[in-house]
């Protein structure tokens, strides 16, 4: 079973969906200050509006939230695309191309997470990248249709 490419594709899909859901939980709570310095920081991040030109003013919290929303959207896109390709029984050469693209995108995502975030997103993106890598290395050598 672990030698089948479809197992690793399904694992990648599950990890992409689970990571997107896990990351989306951060939108449910409000940051809580543990001391006076953190209270000041949270207050400035949520209330101070920077003039960014062309009539655009935003707080750091607004920018942080917009960028944070992109991560689960990227994960959902990858998972839905992989799921769709499995359902369509895409040919092997299509899968190889798609997995190569996802390896680049999720590989860069993993590196960014590794250098700029904390343990949970690092582990989640590493697992996604690893399952995509395993899917790529377990593809059969002959051309045929990938079955779900």
C-alpha cells in the first residue's frame, strides 16, 4: 500500500485539508496579552492605521490577517485540485507535471515556514511536501491512467 502513488496522493490531499482547517482555527480567537508590553503591541497592531499611499490605510493586523488567509486557501486549492485529478483519472504524464509544480510550490512554502514560523506549520508543510515527494517517487514507470 505504501508503494502505491495513489496512497501518497490521498495522503497529501488529507494533509492539505487538515492543515487548512487547523490553520483556520486561528481566525476564531482574539490575541490575548500576557503583559503590558504585549498589550501595547496588540493595541498598536489592531488600531494604528498606516498610510500606504493611494488612499489605502490598514493596520498591521489587517495585513497579517489577509496574508494568513492565503495559506489555507493555497492548501485548499492544492487539495481540491489533487482530488479533482484523482476523480478524473488523469493520465500519468499529467500527474507528473502537476506533482512537480506542487513540489516547487509546497517546497518553497515549507522553507518559508521553516525560517519564519513556529513548529505546527513547519511540521504540517513538511508532511505535505514529503507525501508529494513520495507520490512522485512511487509513480509507475509505464504510462497508464492513475486510478483512485
